[in-house]
C-alpha cells in the first residue's frame, strides 16, 4: 500500500469543485482511496461562520459560565451557542464541551475549527459528510472517498485522523465468523478500516500551516471479508456515553 499527498491544492473557497482540484493534480486509479480533510470540504460547502451570527440563549450562557468556572478562562457564549447549534447531544459541559454532531460523530466542540479560516471566525464540519464524500467521488476517476477529521482519544494523549464520511467502500471489515490461526472462531472483531485509512492519510497530510488536505491511498485491498457500515455506536449500546450522562464535573 502506498500513501501520498496531492500537491498544490490551493486555498479552497465556497463553490469550488474538490474533485476537479484533485483530478488536475494527480492521475488517479479506480481502486485508489482519496482521503479529503473535512476542512476543505467545509470551505467548499460554505460552512464558514462568524461569531456575530450566533445569538446566545440562556443555555449557551449557562454553559459558557460553567466553563469559565471550571477553567478560569473567559468563554464566549456565542461560541457555546455555535457548539449547541451543531450538536444533538451535550455529553460533557465541563471542563470542555463534548458533543454528538448532527450526523452522529462524538467530538469536542462539535468539531468546530478556529484555525486556518481566512474568511470568518469559525469553520463548521460538513452537515452530511457521507453525502459530501459521495459528491466528491462522483467527479473522480477513483471509486472510493473518505472525508477525514482529526480527533482526540479517551485514555490517550494526542490526536489522530478519523473518518467522518465515506463513499465507495464499507466502514469496516467484519471478521466475525472467520477463524484465527488456532481454528477458533472470531466473535467480536470488526475492523474500522475507514478510520485506519484516515489515520494513515493524516501521517502524510501533516498539520498546521504545512498541511496538505488531500491524500491518496493506493493499493489498499479490502479483501474477501464481511463488511459493515456501522461506525458510530448506537446510544443503547454505548455504555461510556451512558456513564457520562450520569457524571458531573466537580472543579473542587
């Protein structure tokens, strides 16, 4: 498997065709996997916003005040309102905001970015990144697209790439029913390949001012396995989320 960044992608603006920008710069193969950073997907889809467009309600003001008490830093209630508007569930309100986005991804601050946004204050995640991936794929020679983001991890320091939308391939390899080297049947192993490909892409994409937003994974073979499109856990089976709903942060 070979992983390489697509060079020369310019600053993306609203209405730009990401597929065209990629096709102009690399000769794709049908079985390539094209990994596109959510930041440029959001820019192309006009998901840039100013803080002034968010009028904080009572809940946002309460959330901002609680964050101030927990961290000792001043918090803008307009930002809290933006986070709430982009979420369906607030799992933690201190010492940071952990939310579920409209499309099921659990992340800090609803995935809102405040860096590398030349035309506004905030960059919101794509509204429906699965549909975004399908639109990009429809204009490419390659048949597989993953929309990626960077995300922190419970129990570990640092961030890594994850998939938030995908098209043309399943989210996971389902190994259940296959056998290990000793002949024992696998009962629980489901491999989140879109996350693993997103993490591989992030290694060469980079971060900050030197980052490149599009990466091609060439030579990936899904193999003869079962497949699954389930990536985000259902609430009923997400015991960590259930525990968080019962937990409250105490700064003391």
